[in-house]
C-alpha cells in the first residue's frame, strides 16, 4: 500500500557520515547523563504508600490530584482502577512520617472536598519491593534485547544483524538519556514503553533490510550505496503510513491521556522518531561500512561434476 511513489532515488547515504557523527555524540551525551544524573524513579521502584478510596459517584480524578498536590506532594500518582468510583493514590515516602499518618492527612483533605469519599485500603510498599521491580525490569529489558539479537542473527547476514542491534540499542539509550537529562519520572509504564520501542524499531530496520536484500538481487550494476538509497526511498511511503498512524494514536494519549499515560506516550514518541532515524541512517550506514555486498546475501551453490567441483551464484 502506498500513498505516493517517488520516481527519483534520494541519496540518503551521502550524508551518512555527518548524521552518524551527530548520532554518536547524542548517544555519548545520553550515556553521560544516565551515569551522572541517574533516573527519577517512581514510587513503584522507590517504595511509598498506596491508598484506595471509593466515591458514591464517578470519582473526580482531577480534583483528587489537585487536593493531593495542595498538600505539597509533587511525585504522586492518582488513577482509576476497577470502576470509575474507585481511585488508587500512590504517595512517595516522607522521612519521619508513617504510612498511616500520610493516609490520614490525605483522607482528611479529600473529605473536606467531598464528604462521600471512603478509605478502602492503605498499604505500604517498601524499598525491597522496589528493588525487585528494578531487577525484574532490567531482566525483561535484557531478554528482549537478547531475543532481538537472536532473531536478527537468524534472519539476516551477520553484518545486517550487527547493524540492526546497534541501531536498536541506540534508540533505547537515547530515550533513557532524555529521561535522565530532564528528570522525568521513570515508572513501570515508561519501561513498558521502552520495551515496545525495541520491537517497533526493529520492525522498521527489518523492512529496510529486506528491501535492500531484494534490490541486491534485482540491481546488479548499482553500487552498495545506490542499492541502499533505492531501498530506503522505496519504503518511504510505507514508513509514513505506519509511523504516521502510530504517532497519531500516541499523540492522543500524550494530550488526552492525563498524567497516568503522559510519560509512557512521551517515551513512545521519542522512540518512534528516533526509530525512523536509526533505521535509515544508523542501521543502513553501519551495514554499508561493514562491507555488505551482493555476495553476502546471495549464497553460492556448489555443483559437483565427475571431475571437479564448481561454484555458481544462483540469482
């Protein structure tokens, strides 16, 4: 399916060196900020107080957020769960104050705004649980990356596989760098967004690599750079349709999803745009610099005769 077809091949690889230098500098900056600033972890990782309250009618979520914010909390979460009348409030740990004291203060403020609110449950989430979430999250990220490495190694020639892995790691590190630099809250939903970007980005790389492999079979007289340029140009329409429709959905979450989905949608937005960039300028360029050629993708077939063994390349 295509919205349009470009008749002239765009020379993407002409600017590959400059763009990859910029990309490398951005990658190093992201690593620097991750190492020096770290992440603003949500209470899911650091521990805190979890309150469940119930309203007789649909809960005024924005009003609840306003009440909690007026108490001086900046790092908190308010969201519906189960029904529209049930609300879960997550509060960060405060030195010298117990979970019971926190919940009493918040409940008193909520009752002042709406006397129908009832407390259903209060639970303390300790730092130990937070550490387990961090470890499990890192394990999930590791196994996703490992799965992608194995998939690319089986699906493609090793030069393409290395290029695809580096491009995907490039996307993840830059997303994490944004969160470290700006101090955005890093929660389980953001981690889910990062994992989603990994799969999303590798799909774009696979589409371009498949088209490069097809063009190597069809275009015998073109240079490697020209084959890659042609493959990227031919997939532009598909890229616009896929990423454009996805970005519209993500933008709706970013604008209308509220605080609960804000950083999840933000991570996806960064990942979508850098996924396009890395697939075109990072993965393709690295494969070109690793020396990908027609003979790598079209394996020779050995034919034995009575006197000798000859090798032919079958198109």
